[in-house]
C-alpha cells in the first residue's frame, strides 16, 4: 500500500535563516591548517565534514548537526571546500585534527575510494566512497548512496527492490551506478539501464551480469524516446539519476507521455521539492517522489557507520526540513 510521506513538499529553510555558524560557513584547506583557530567560534569541536568542490550548497550540516545534538555527541559537522589537488593534504589534516570521519561529494568519491585503507563490500562494488570513518588513524570507506536510495524507495513506495522491474535513466553517472548496483545486489526482477552515452551503460551492465544472477534480466538502451517506450510497459520503477530537472529549460529525463499510472517514479533531484518529473508523473496518475529521502537515508546510514548506533532519524528529517 502506497504511503505518502507527509514531508516531501515542505520548503527547506535557507541556511541564513537558521543563524547557525555551521549552516552558513564553508571552510577551506587554509582553515584546516589552523583548525582550532578557524573553528573557535563553534560551540563544539568540528570533527565531521562534507568535502566537495563545490560544497557550499550541501545540506548535510542541516541534518547531521541536529543528529549530533539529539544523540548527545559533542561535535560539529561542517562544509569543507577541498579542490582535487588539496585532497591528500586535507585528509591528512583531518586525521591530525582527530576527525571522526567525513562525507565525500562531487568530485571526490572516486579519489577517496583510492585513498582509504579499507572499505565495505558495498563501496567496493560501487567503486566509490561517500562516507569515511577514521578509526585509530585508519580510513575506512563506505558507500551509503546505494543503500540510502534503497531505503528511500522503500519508504516512498512501500516497495522492495527485489520485487521490482526497474529502469535507471542516467546509468552513466555516479548516482545511477549506485542505484543499478543496488538493484543487481538485490536481484531485482528486471533492470534496464538507459543512458545518453550508451557505451557507459553497456560497461556497467557487463559488471553487473554476475551479481544480478540471470543475464536475461538485464537490458541496456540508449536515452531515446522510442527505446524507452518499448520497455516501459514492463517497468514498475523509473529512476531519474540524471541531473535534468534541476534547471529551467532542461529536457525531460523521461517524456511525460510515456509515464503510465502503474509507474513508481523516483527522481533523485530534490530541488525544487516538486520536481518537474514528479509533476509530470503525477499528472499521468503515477506515484512520484523526489530525492530528499535519498539524501536523508544516506546521511542516516553514514551516522550509523561513524557511531555504530541508530541514527536519530526524526531530528535529521526535521533538520532537513528546517523545523
Ligand atoms: P553525474 O555523475 O554527472 O551523472 C550524470 C548523468 O546524467 C549521466 O548519466 C549523464 O549522461 C546524464 N546526463 C546529464 N546531462 C544529461 C543530458 N542533458 N541529457 C541526457 N543525459 C544527461 O551526476 P551524479 O552525481 O550521478 O548525479 C546525478 C543526479 O543525481 C544529480 O541530479 C544529483 O543531484 C542527483 N543526486 C542526488 C542524490 C540524493 O541524495 N538525492 C545523491 C546523488 C546524486 P552521460 O553519461 O551521457 O554523460
């Protein structure tokens, strides 16, 4: 039975309205070199960060700081702008500053994969690390994007991947890859990979053939209306893992006329909250959800990886919603 999350249309509170330093500030490598001085105005030591280039847009502090407060942990989670050539020094400085861990976003997920001392099976299969725990100076990598997306789908549609026929649109990027690997690990009923650069989808399919168990369940198509149309009758879950829908005037990731009432549509895009694809899907009578749940759940799983305890999900959700 489909259960509609009550929170999905809530606006996110702009950082400036919260008044919190962590909500507004983005730190740099120079700050990291003088960490106690740079962070002296924070009420707790900054020992967690999201690193990226750019990173100022990241909403992770809005969910992780309320989680730390709710769990009674003394620590702040901050944004850290590191360029690719700054990554190695940045990681060494975080270690020296006694960080608990960090999240990595674009463009660092691949480089961090290569930099960690060990990693989870999920991270190894996805080939990217978005979460690192620093345990006694050892970097342990994990990927919470894929299991986070799976939880978000379960919450949005009360559905398990194992029973679904899935089309991943944008299977050439990191997020599409994470979704496809999760589908294969869960041995979903059918997995169709669609991508503009179709060679990337073929390469991914070749990697997933063993994991999915039965190569007949796997198909690759170009990102073309006709090819999608031929598949969509037999698809339950459509996933938009392209960045289309974020900008005014973007092309449709999936042409609206192809969406049917039986489809579940998961758009990884979460800004605007009611994405263009969601609106198009709902007009066609389909159920649709934005990517905010994926953001929440990957954060919750990261919290659990760092602290080995259940994440305070309510605080994290409220933090994201700005309430
Ligand atoms: P990425 O690595 O840059 O991949 C982008 C994908 O979109 C590729 O498959 C690319 O196709 C396709 N694409 C881009 N522009 C296109 C266009 N104009 N026409 C057709 N295909 C196009 O990006 P990513 O990191 O995977 O992120 C993808 C999306 O997921 C973004 O919107 C991101 O914000 C979202 N995301 C959300 C969450 C969340 O927590 N909700 C987490 C991660 C990512 P080619 O291979 O042909 O280039």
